[in-house]
C-alpha cells in the first residue's frame, strides 16, 4: 500500500513541472485574449438594462461610444454587436463558417418544431440539406417566376379595390391593405389559393401571424438566462402565450396539409409550395439521416408565412410613407413608370426591369427601413479574430443592419431619403455589398429574397402607376409620423391590435414614466441612493411618476401638492402596506403597527400605540430617563474635553439612543441590560438593512424567493430575525420573572404584558408574545437609528455653518444662564433650536422615502389613474428640496421657519419626515423629545470645533447608500467645555 502511494507521489512530482507549464500556457493564452470593448455591466442582468424598446437604436447609440464591434453581456449570454459594413463583411464573408450557426431560443425553437426549418436550425448536415431544398426547389428563379400570375392577379384585385375608394374620395389604410395583399400572395404561393378563398377568418389569421411574429421577436427570460429563465417565462405567462401561438399555427398548417392530401382535391395547374414539399416527403424519405415528417413541412411553412407576410408589407408601407413625405421623389418615380408603361393600364412583371429608379426607391427604403433591424442572431462555432478582437465559441452575434444603413462613412446624408444615391452604383441588397444588408449575406442569407422583392416591386409599380397620392385633409408632409413601433421588426406603426382593449382601460391615463425593459422594468434606474435617482427621474417625468419595478407597478410622489392628495384627500384609498420579505419576517408576519396591512387589526394596534405607548402622558413619564441618559453622555464628553480628544459623535449618539430606548422599552439602560453593546448595535444595523434592502421577492413576488435564496439574502434575513427574537424573548422573560423588582413606573413591555393579560383579544386576533415582539421591533428599529441620524446631521450642519451654531448656542445659553444643564421644561423657550431641528429634518429626513403604501382602490392623482394594488412611495427627501416650496433649498437656513407655522407633525405637506395621515408615525413625540433635549445640552455645555487641520468645507456631507439617510462617514468633533463670560456681561442677550 505504501509502495503504491510512493509511486503515485513520484509520478505526480515528475508530472508537476509539465502541469505547471501547461497551466501557464493556458493562463498566458487567456490573458492575451482581447475581447471587444463594451459598456460596464450590472450583476446578473449584465447589459440588459441598456436595451431600450427599440434595441437597434439603443445599440447604435452605444456603438458610437464603444465602436463597431461591441461586446455586451446580456444576462448569461456573451453577445457581440456588429455595426459597420467592414466588420459585417468580416463576419458574413471572411468568417462566415465560424459563425453561421443559430442560438437556441424559446420562440424560434417552439415555432420551428424544434429547429426543423431553414431559418433557425443550427448549422449542420440537416440544415445544409434543407437549405438546398429551399434554394433549388422552393425559392429558385424558376419557382418565383411560376407564381407571376398569382402576384399580378392579387395586385390587380388590390388596385381595383383602391379605385373604388378613390371614386368615393375615401382615404385607404395602406398598412392594412398591403398586409392583406401580402397574406393573399403568400397563400397563393404556399397553398395554391388566395386567402380570400381559403375559408379562413382573415382577421383571425392576421392576428395569429402577428402574435407568432411577436413570439419570435420577444425578449424571453430563458433566452438570456438559459438555466433559470424558463421559470420566469412560466410565471410571466410568456410560456403559455407561446404554446397557444404554436397550437394555433399548427392547427392551420395541419388543415392546409390535409386539404392537399384529400383525394377529392382537384389537380392544380401548377404545384404550390405544399405540393412541392409533399412530393419531397414522398420521393425522398430521408434528408441525410433525418426521416422527413409533416413537422418538417410545417416548420418550413412557418418560415414562409412569418417572413413572407410581414416583411414584404413593412417594406411597401415604408416606401409609400417616404414617397408621400418626399413629393419630389414621388413625382420622379411616377414619371418613370408612366413613361415606360404608357397607357397599358397596368404594370406587369416583364416591365419591372425597365424601372431603374423604382428599384432605387426600393433599395433606399431597405437602407433606411430594413424589415429586420438586426439580422437573425448567429452563434459562433469556433474562435476567430474580428477587427483584432477575440471572439470565443458560443458567443451570440448580431449585425445591426439598421445602423449600417445609416452609417455616414458609407452614405452621404444618411438620414435623407435619396434614391439617386444608387445611380451608377453597383450596390445591391443581395448579400454582396455589406453596406446594404436587409436580407443578410453568406450561408445564412435569406433564400426567399427574389420571392419578396418580386412582390414589393410589382405592387409599388402598380400603386404609383394607377394613382396619384395625397395626404388626408389637413395633413402636411411634415406631419407624417415616421416613428417605428417597438421591437426588432421595423413596423411603420402597429398594424393590428392582437387583443381588444375595453373602453374603460382604454380611457385610463396612467402617470408618465421612463421606458421600461422586459422583465426588470425600471429596476435598472434605481441607484444606490434611491431617493436621488427618483428625484432626477421626477425632474423629467413629473411629480407623479409611474415605474414598473420588476412585476410591481409603483407610483413615486415628489411634490407637496401630490403628497397632500395622497396622504390627506385619498389617505383611505392608499393606507395599506405591501407585503415585503424583510418587513414580513421581522414583524412576525405583520403583527406590528408600522408594517401591518390596513384593517381591523391594524386599527386596534394603532389605537394601543397612540393611547398607551406613545401618548403625550407616556412620553412625559419617561422624561427622567431621557434627562439622566443625556447627563451621562455630557459627563462622558466632558472627560474627552478635558483630555482634548475628539469624540465620534455618530457612535456616541447611537449609544445614547440605544440607552434611552432601552430605558423606555425595558426599564433599564442598555449599560445595565447585560447585553453586549457592540453586538446589539450590529444586530440593530443589520435588521435596518434587512428592512430597507432591495429583495428580489419584493419585485418578483412569484419567483424572487428563489433569487433571494441563491444570493444568500434569505439566510441573512433568517439570521437577523433569530438574533432579534432571542433578544426580545430574553427581555420579556426578565419582565415575567417573579423575582424581578417592581419598577417605579411601567416601561413599554410592562404596558404590553398588561394589555395581553387584561385584553386577550384585539378584534378577532388572539394577542400573543409575538404581537409584543413585533411592536418591540417597531420601537427598537425606529427609535434607535432615526433619532441618532437626525442628531448627527444636525451637528454636522451646525459645524459646517458656524453662524447658525453661534446663534443657537446663544439662544440656549441666554435662556438657561448658569443652570448647568437643560431640562425638558426649558425646551419650549428654545424656538431657534426647534427651527434647527426642522431644518435638519427638511434636508436630512431619516427615511428619505416614506414607508411604501399599497393602494386599495382606484383613484385619481393629479389627473392620472392609480389602480388598486399599486405600490406608492413619497419621496420626502425630494419634497424637502423642492424650490417651489423652499427658497435656496440646498442651504441650511433655520431662519426660514421664523413666523412660519410649518411643522413636521403631518399637517404641512412640504415637510414630511414622519409622514402624515393614518399611517403617520405614532412615535413622533417620543423621538423629537430625545432629539431636542440632547442637542440643547450638547450645544449648551460645549463649544465644538473640528479635529486639527479640518475646515468647514472638508466635512463630508455624503449619505450612505440605502433608504435610511445615515451620514456616510462618521462625524468626529472636539468638545470644549464652555467658559462662561465674566459676571455682568450681556453677550448672549446680544445674540
């Protein structure tokens, strides 16, 4: 055994240098790779947030910064975007074989019967055989010419129909009529009969085609997150929608195939596409090693219908739109056609070759408006170099033909519609010239290009020959809307509505908001300082703004007027709370006051809070505790003053608030609680983080819990809950201990235990220890952090503004004289101190956004419709800095409250640090009593200076990330015990 082991070790030692050498070579090879440049990416989603509703335009803008070969990480998929003709030539010609496969996508896979078609099947023997059939049998020049009569007859029907509209002086919907024409011609080619005579419901068929096109172009989660995206697609309904689309198309294909196989069917004069495919199935039972079935035929029919119907229509509609917008070009092309054709009465396909300017019009239309703005994505099969950059296998690759068609390095005046640019130019769209690629190039170029252009040229020629065209009454050329519809297919505008919208919904007007991305909505626009991100967006979209945060519609309110409508006029409509991961767990499933949804239980608990826990009488009963704890703090700081040491005010004030909160809730100071102070503060901070963190399940209620488990957030929340629960249990057990000494006055736990004992039910809810723990959570998490935050910001602003510091100290010392300390009975005299607190809360509300509300019924807000189950947040930070409410809003000017009745108690909507209405903070008096007393004593007892070498402008006033406005860097100041002036001096009175 030992000998064997020795041999193994010897082999390993001999191989070790070789292994190290090989590893080094691999590392060097990897290190030497140079990927294309690209924008910075976010965790998980990568660059998905940078794809707008018009991806080709978003990618074009990005390529201006990062170059014509650009790398994006789209979810879990590395993707290269090509935006220049030179790079496209390298991809589609030089390295065509390296990247001529297709990625596996949800829509294409399903609708192509698992890649049995020509367009979407991956590169390989099967695809080569199917491509050969397409080129030689289905889309050959001979086959295209064989359908000439069908095209001419269908175009004649269209012209006749339009002539009737012309006689009646009616406008025609060209988008609709040309779509019907394309469907009729495609049916004649594929099925052997016009759509009119097919027996199908025309409107329904067009809806099916449009829905299938949408499924091919939709951004599916599984296309970007191959491992888990299918879960999202099922939850969002996209999977079911795709299945439904597939079944409808399959039923259509099956019916037309059955019609062709019917023995009673009359023998046609010429074979249509299905006849050809059925013959191939019969005569050649195998393509390579693949047994041909009806599914193969259906997959090819999908290519023909989805490509043939939509893309031809799009080109014709854009051509007519550009001609109507450019009367000079319209006149010129009509002149050419009428001159060549004379009074024949119609244009036939044999005339088309004479119409060179018409062909230029079609080319120019395809340059500006390619039907597919991005070529169908390719997938690389091997490593190659592109513009000097390394492209790895399994990279998704897309060519932005829309951007190439507008590239000023290829085209002079690229945004102008100038067909003459093709005069004496050999540039064509058949895949040999890479500055014009509407149908792609190389092995994966569109095999049906001749079929499509034959229809487009014949139709345009006849419409321009037979009719003069004018805009509807009152319209001018500049009024034509040339905006594209959202998506990858370049629609002039939405041609059909695939689902009827009821009048009620149609007439609703939601608030404005920024464009949203698939799946994540506007989540990518939330920065680390959420309130600031929303403030910037509100400047563009207004004080009532709609965001789609994942799966949750969310309205952001950023003005005092809108806040008043929400918190006063419609308070009852929106006074519930959403169910969130952190709040639900830490509140024992919403048994508290702050986070529980609106209802009978909440009303009872709110009543207990207002009458028993936070009443003026209860707050005053804890006066001695506050004064004693503040005295301890002052004494501690006096020792630091004597030693000339700076004190960390952020830390000291947090300890003070913890001590006071413990005295109020537990009946004893934190110092005497037996709990490790540093550890307890860590627990409180972690719990606050859990309440305000952006949890995936808060934005994706059905699926987000999976993400939270994968990221570790769920475990972190569970740990935070267990630590808090153990603390609550310990202090409750201490209060229930028979050996406990009877206190002079009841603390909060005493009050709650009495309520539990005396009133066993609140409404229909049995009161338990969990209810008490939930309320303790509100008290500890709100009481400790928010008070400390306000005091730290107040001291920071005062040190930064020495004039205000001097003035407030003068007021306090003038009122107090040499009493030695400020008591709570003195506070009402200190009006300027109260203004300082108000001004601090205006600029630095502890919670920058009020706790989220959830609407319970529909209501109007600033004229916009707000639906039930909408999340609603008030940006009190933004309202506090709104120049329409406050002069010089960024300045710290407590004097602005002189002779002003504005207060922070919920009656004045320009100052809302504690909210308003039914969900306003019930502990407001408890918090402000502590803040005012502490600040008064610190400013009375000490003069304050910055640590050595610091100046006022060096103070960092930056906020920490999150929804709770902590000061990012701790505030350290040097306290100097105040030296009183000589007897008889009136220096304070003078202030």
